[in-house]
């Protein structure tokens, strides 16, 4: 039996977050330049977005470009930005067809103007869609986000809009870039690295973690179903005992 048939449709994770890793290594193994890996990676993004929507996942967050990725060679950064623009332009009709709403989190002000404009226009165009919310993390890092929210909270206290005693989990969550997005239930990371790499540090507090050796360009729909089945076999306790949650 394939993994798809093993999925319990009434227990689909509401929010799946993915660290898409291994494009460069995949390309190198084929004797190709790194960008070929990123281009193949976009095909995986297309496929996984479609199957996530089909399964009824509500939020899919993809780590497309980290704050640290700005330190890659300029040629790769420029090529990645161009690929993002091409992809967004090419895929907007697919998003419309599948009732998918695009959102972006991260320090978008750092993006080249054309990348920023294309993302914004796609976000606007898809804003009325009611199916899957596809969240692209772009120029994102969790520490950047936490510093930014701390500054905003400090500002609110300084201006007398909030008391120090009022700061609680809800308040902190509401100042993060994900304020309107529930925390991820499942985090997938490809390519065998066992790290979180500055991704959604606050929001992943209770997420189930799934690591696979598979490189992102080779991450098939079947691999995605496998991750969902694995997730469904776990017992999520949120700090409670097994007896309490039964
Ligand atoms: C990780 O592989 C991948 C990235 C840093 C970029 C991923 C971006 C895409 C697949 C394009 C996404 C497009 C949209 C629209 C979301 P790596 O380069 O770190 O691989 P390596 O670890 O093998 O070098």
C-alpha cells in the first residue's frame, strides 16, 4: 500500500512548514551548476503545493531565502531573485486555479524592487482565494523576527500603550510576522541536515519534526505523504502526560 492510502484525512496537519534543502548538492551530483538545482527545486515547490492543497492542508510555509542567504556569492543571489520573480509570474495562474492565497514573511524591504513588486502583486491578486495559504519565507530569519517584535513591543511600552506586565505569549505571537498564521504542526527538512537553521524558532515550539535524506529536487509527492503518515503516528502531548490527552 502506498503512503497516500495510509493517510487519515480527518487528521491532516493544519500547518506544514518546510526547509527545502539540498538543491546545490543535487546539481553537483549531476555535474550541473547550482542554479539547475534551484530550478528543479521550483518544480518540487509546484508539486508539493498542489498536493498539500489537495489534501486539505490549510497553511504551507516554505523557507525560500534566509537572511543568511544574502551572504552567498552575488551571482547566486541575483539568479535566485530572478528565479523567484519568474516563478511567481508563471505560477500566479496556478495559484488562482487552485484557490491558493499567497503570503510572504521576512524582511521584504531588502528584496530587489522587481522581486518585491511581483510578490506584492501576486499577494494582492490571490488575496480573495479561500483554499490553502502558501506562505513564502523570504529574507527571513527567526532571530531577525524576534528582534523586530521585541523592538515594537518596547516601543509600545515606551509610548504607554502597554504595561510590561501585559506582555504574554499572545502578545509576543501577535507581534511576529506570523501573527495571523497558526503555529506549524509539522516541520519537514530535506537533505539529511538535522537543524532548524533560524527558521520559525518561536512558532515551532510544539511542532513535530521530520527529517529525510532526500534532496529537495528529488522530494516526491510520495515523500510528502510519507511525512504526513509519520506525523499521524506520533502522539502530540504539548507537555501533558499520555493519560491526560486520551
Ligand atoms: C536550499 O538548497 C535551497 C534554497 C536556499 C533556495 C530554495 C529556493 C527555491 C527552491 C525556489 C523557491 C521558489 C518559490 C517560489 C518558493 P541549497 O542551495 O542550500 O542546497 P545545498 O545545501 O545542497 O547547497
